[in-house]
């Protein structure tokens, strides 16, 4: 029998960490200071992965999970932890990564940004599977550490109106002729329309189409259909005259249309705060020339342009470059924006020199980070005096920060977290770099 253990700390995935039998034990569902039993599910010579059993002595941060599917669904792993403690833990993850990977420390820790912890998720990719033993179709996220679809009836992190659709969607798909040929439903919510994208591997019958139309009318949603192929092939099915799918940045008087399969932040309320903080740190001014690397559909580019600067947005996707141009036109910002297709994972100093001088730079890469871009910055007066780096991966931010500070001569002036994904271990962060005085 395994003896109870005391949890010493949390790891970067929100698991409790302790030591026993000469090994490090990572325990899902355990919190610092708690005394727990545990059940290992993976054993190695130096560590074990485990699931919490009994909590013999609860920690101060433990709360009752709100979602009935917590512990089964793999979508949220930290619902047993107080929301403020979650944010503090993410701040520690950021600081630890900067210190141990990048060998840097920010001069200022920015106050953590956090908002509502429930009903925030406006983007989701739900798996669909027909399981006869479960009595029909399942719609939801995968179970923890499994490819099985969780038997879900609701989702607390999605808006209530969408959470309430999970059971009706199960019934709808179960009534279709291709019930076993719809592997995914993508949820994409805007200001004025809720879009559900059905991934279909076979054509619908006329009866199927009638059922979808009736569902859309009853629940006030719009269906897109995505046949086999690229997500960009998804097209409106019904109703065809639905309102435009968009999100807004009211502080900057910007409306941002988007296709339901294009990347946008899942949490629009936190995105508005993130954009505000990034712009405050960047401090764009009329007449300045600013680069926005990994610009996407213009989430930061257009607010920067609204402040009067000229912005060059760089993006690797042709489709996203076209979308950003359309959004600039929609918001009357074509005059001081330009969008350029570029593989930012392969650029070098010669490419960067060819882009001309930038007064400031904003970088918002995917999880892989922006190592090629920071290496391409060159030397001396050609480098932008100020860089704002928005990150969805503290490890790659720390790596890139190490290059900026130790090789490129920048100072890490400030860094902090933005709790874009409450109840998950995902860490979104922002950092400010300024060129050191010579």
C-alpha cells in the first residue's frame, strides 16, 4: 500500500509535486500543502505520474469544482484550485521559466490580468463520436489522457447558451443519416451570430438538410459545412443571410470580421484587455513605423494603426494576410497599414535589414516562439528600441528573452501573465524589452 504524501509544490501543468521512494511524483488533482494518497498511472526510474486518491488534509486553495464532468473531461484541469491561486501559479511558472531557461529576470512584474472564470470560451473544437454502448452520439472534449470522447451534458467554460446545446447536438447528429461520419463540430461565436462548423465526411441527404435547418432556426445559430480538405473550405450552409461573424475592440473603434475556422483568441473579453496592455507598453505614436510579427488577422496591427503609426504586419498564411487587408479596409486603416506574407520561422538578418528601420516592434508568435525573428534583429542602431512580446508559451518566451538580453543588448523591463484560459494550465504572457543605453 502506498503511504500518504505531502505535496510540496506545483509543476507547470498544475500537478502537485512531491518526493517518495527516491522519485519525483507528479500528482494530478493535488495542491501544495495537502496530504493525499495517489494512484500511479505511469512509472519511470526517476519519476511517476499519478492521479490523486483521497485528500486527507485539504490545502487552503482547494475549492469544489463547478463542472460535473471535472476529473473525466480533459478540457479543464485546475477547477479544484481557487481562481486567484491559479493566476498566482501561472505567474510563478512565467518567472521560473525566465529565470531558469532565459537566465533573465524582469525589472518589473506586471499585475496579473484576469477576468471572469466561467462562460468565457467563445471558440471550441468539439469531438463527435457514435458510441453504441453509450446509447448514441457523444459530443464534447476528450477524456483525460484518452482519445475517448467524454460523456458530456454541459460545459461550464462555454457561454450558457452554447453549453445548453450539447445534448440537443447529440440528438441532432444521432438523427442524421451520416451520424458516424461527422467527427467534429467547431464552435465560433461572434458579436451577433453563433456559428457551428460541421466537419462532414459524406454528403447530407435532403432529410439531413431539413433537420439542420430546423435546428438552426430553433436555437438561433448558423451552420457552416466543412467537407474533407482544408478548414478554409468551410462555407455557410444555413441561414445564408446570417449576421457577419466578428469581434470588436471598442476602445479602438475596430470591428474585426473573421472566418469561423480562422485563428482568434478564445476569450474575447481578455483579448480586449491584452490588446490594451500591449498598446500601453508599446506606446505607438503618429509618424512611427512599427512592425507586427505574426500579425494574423490584424488583432494588434489595426489598434496600433488607429493610434496613428504606420504598421507593417507580417504573417505566414496567405489567407490571413488577405483577411488582415480586408479588415484594414473595413476599418478605414489601409492608408497606414501594409501586410506582407513571410515565413517568420526562416528569416535572417539580411531579410530583416531589407524591411527597413522600425521604431518599435510587436511579436505575437505561436507556441514555437520567435527565435528566428529575434536572431534576425541584427546589431546597433538598426534595431528597434522597444519590443513588446506576447506569448502563449512561457518556455519559448524565456528562450527568446535570453537571446534578446544576453546577445542583442535589450533589457527585460517588465513581464506578467494574462489569464486567457481560466481552469487550465495554459499560460499567456506579455513582456516588454527596451534597448539598453550604450
